[in-house]
C-alpha cells in the first residue's frame, strides 16, 4: 500500500518520464532512418524524382494480385521496381528531347488495341469513337474503379507510344557509314600468313609466382568500373529442424497400424460401447479413407509405374482383398488394401464429336440448343458414323463444338484417369474400333476408341496416408537446443560450437539488400534486413523462426556500396596478375632477337598460321586479338616484339599480307553493321541510362 501511495504522489513525474522516453524513441527512429519524413514517404529517388511509397505499394498489391495466388511479394516488388525505374528514367529523356503524344496518335493507338473488343465495334466491325466515349461516360458515373483502370490503360498506351518513338529515334541514328562498311569488309576479308613462337604461361607453375592482397587491392582500385558492387553481406547459419524423432516415427507407425482393427467407442446416447470397423473390415472404403487419411480417397486404376517405387513390386503383385502396411514412403506411413485387379491398356487413343447444349460446362454463349435437341443431333450423328466410319472426321470438322474439330475430332492418346470419368471408362472398357455415345458435363460425345496399348495388370487401391509429425516433446527439445546454442555463442566460437553439436554450418555469400531467397532457408526478408541494419556488426548473431524450425545466423562480412573486397575480387583478379607476372618472367628469360633463336632458347617450335583475319583473330586454337592486331601492323618479312597474349608470350613474323580486292560499293557491309547494332540498342541504351542515374533505393526500409 505504501508503494501505491508513493506512485500516486509522483504520478505527474512518471508521466513526464514516459513522455520523454517516447519522444526519444521517435526521434531516434527518425534519425536512424536517415533524414526523416522523406524516407518514410519515398520508396526511391531517381535523378531527383521521388517514387511515392503509397503508389508503389499499391502497384505491388495490384501486381501480386494479377500474378495469381502462388506469387510472392518479393517477385511483385521486383517487377514494379523495374517498371517504375524504367518509367522515371525514360520520362526524363522524353522531356529532354521534347517528345509528346498528340491526341490523334493516342486515339489511333487506342483503336488498334481495342480492335478485337466487341464492346467498341460498330456494325461494320470497326472501332467506333462514339462507343468509346459512351463507355467512358458510363464507367465514370457508375464505377470509379473501372474508370481508373481506363485512365491507366490510356496512360500505358501513351507511354508505349513515347517509348517506341524514343527508341526509333535512336535506331535511326545508328546507321553505319560506307567508310565503316569498307572497314568491316577488310576486317572480314584481308588476311595474314604468319610464323610465330608462343611461350605458354603454363611453363611457369602458379606456385613460383606470388600475388599479394595489396596487389589485388591496387588492381581493383585502378579498375573501379569493373569491380564496383552494391552493398553486400555474408552470413553463416545452422538449422535446428523440427524433424520427427525415432520415437515419433515409431508412435506414428503404431497409430497407423491400429487403424487395421476394429475398436470400441463409448456411445453417450446408448451408454454402451459401439464397434467401429477398422480398415480390415470396413465396407465403405471411401468414407474410411476420407475420415482417417491426410490424402483423400482416389478412385482410379493404377499401374506399376504409378505406385511408390520402393514398394511397387510388392503392391502390383497383391491379390484382391490383400492389405499391405504400414509402410513408410518419405515422411508418411501408408496402409493400402487392394479393392480390384484387372488387366487393361495403360494408354488409349480416341476421337470424338462433341455436341454441347445450354448449361453444359464451358459452353460459350453461342450455344443455344436444348439438351433434348443436342441428344437428338448426337443420336443422328452416331447412326451415320456407325454405318460409315470414314465420315467421322468430316462430321467432327462440321458439327463438333470442341477445338479438336479441326483435327477431325482426334484427341490423341491418353492414360487412365486423364479424361472425365464417363469418357475415360468408355475408352478403356471397350475394344479398339468401338463407337458409342457418352454423356458428360460438357455435353454428348460421339466417341470412337482408337489404338490401345498391350493390357497390363492394374490395381485399384484404398490407401490411408498419415504424415509423421514431430511431437510436442520433440518440438520443445529443438527449441531448447537452439536456445542453448544461442546462449553459448556469447562466449564461444560459432564454428566450434556447431562442430561440437554435429551441426552443419552453411555459408551464404554476397547477399544483396533486396535479396529475398536464402539458399537452404528460402524466403526470409527479416534475416536479410537484420544483416543490413546499422546496428548489426560483423560477428553478431540472431535466431530466426523458419517453417522447418529455427535458424541461428551470424554476420561474417558486410560492406557498403563500393569496390569489391580483396576476398571477393581474388577469384577474378589473381589469374590476371598471375599472367602479368609470368609474362614478365618469360620476357626476362629471353635474350635472343630472331624468332628462330627465341623459339630454340625457350624449347618451343616455330609454327605457321595462314588466313588470319581481324574479324576472327584466332591463332591455332587460341583467341588472340592483341597478337593478331599487332601482326596486322607489320609488313611482310618484319618480326614483332614480344607480345603478351591470352595464353602466352608471342613473337610473330609476318610472311604474307593478302588484301581483299576492292569493291565498287560497301553499302551491303554498312547495312550489315546497322542491322547488328539496332536489335541490341534498346536494352543497351536503357542499361547505360540506368548505370548513369543517381538512384537512392529505400525499398529495404519497407519490404
């Protein structure tokens, strides 16, 4: 009571402290976000233009909805990001060059897009301006959502016109000159004959040449454009999976086995025990399976190749009434009983003539006949084709309400269970050549059974499937083990602790800020966001819940946008520096001056190559543009100096230069160059604009 009275006396003081704490928290959050309100309301800034958070999120929501139920948010975010980036960058270019869309241009483009939409066509089949205006007025008054969709459609059409015009202007400026065509002609047709000696870099073992980290770092600094990377992070993690224990597996097997036999169940109404029939004695297998299985009852014939591989031989050889199981496949226990066996083909060809009527499944609006009229027509067709099978294709083409009509009704070959049940039953229960009438939800089918495969044994099974789940004790143990590992990391080494507990440490390198999927974990934006948080330092660790259990991750590297680290660049840069150093060693070992003496001193032979061109700079089997270019700069009889090639150090003596004859016109070669440049120009231009753009990307703050 004394404590409560003390709190009451200091109430105002406590309220003030709480208010100050909340203010400090909010201020800290604003400062951490790097500038406050703008970041909160802006997904990105591209060349000074803000992309609104609200509009971006709405686009993501719409895109994800259009992509369907299996699409994830990361896919939608990336799609909208690429779209918005392109829009902002290109709109800036349109403004610079003064591009705009005239109303007549837009109207023509809209009419082209609507040319196949019956809503906007007049009696002559042409897009009618009046119908377009009538439609716009109607939706503007009755449906704001549809009106907004129309405005978006207009905007999208306008953007398409601008984009095509912009890129066409660029393509128009990519015409190669006749002089360039002449140069290309000579690149392709002038050729050299040479003698050469090549001292391969492989002559010097890698171990004889040392490349230091400082040298790699200097090389990267000297070539910044080639080794620039976005912000990246490396992590390592261990997984604590909530997998069933041996006890859980044994318990699951026992439970499935118990389904075999009858059991007594107390009836509250009769106050007596009722006998519940088990799998062995039940008469209604469909009801039993649906009540006790994780997989519903499936009434179909199965062949050996459709059965679980590990037990296929056993199941296919069972007799009617035999029960097999419980048996384990993957992470489930199965209990199967053979209901029927028979020999039947595992594939059958067929063709049909489909007569639909009003109300049948997927019937188009053009179908107006009643069921009685459809039956009468189908009977009439059946009578004709039974008398003369040769008329089947002709009648299918003329009368069938199915897409297969163009192929004479041919449906090709199918397997049991692929067609709707009545159709399936007819083509597999009747011999080849049988013609009959089958009614399905699609209408009346005049069916002819085609070629069937050799009959094989098939079985119809009733199967109970129960997934093995981890018990509460197992789940608690996994949680406890993950917690102990996490606590031990405070004073222990991540790798050593994992090794002591037989846990596999999985490294993941070069994660980007907007990475969505982590190898071995799957989609986990929370882990990626944690790795890039300002407060997360190299060596920090954290536990994350995943569908399979828990992941404990440790940050092992993090760098801001900039040049590659030595460890990142080593795989690319070290081979380059090795070549340079080996080339220097080879050069230092050469004192001779003639090609023959150089070859002799290096224990290599002088080789010959003929017909070498600038367009295809291959010497022997090696692509050597630098060597070939140098050789083209010498006269016949002259010898080059030492040249550092791709595969070794070369010395070349030109023996003959064979110029191509002059042409009257080089226009065709100029056109070749133009046609090569145009297709790639669109992506090349946008990529160049994107690379040059100043982009402040804040997506990671929101996703």
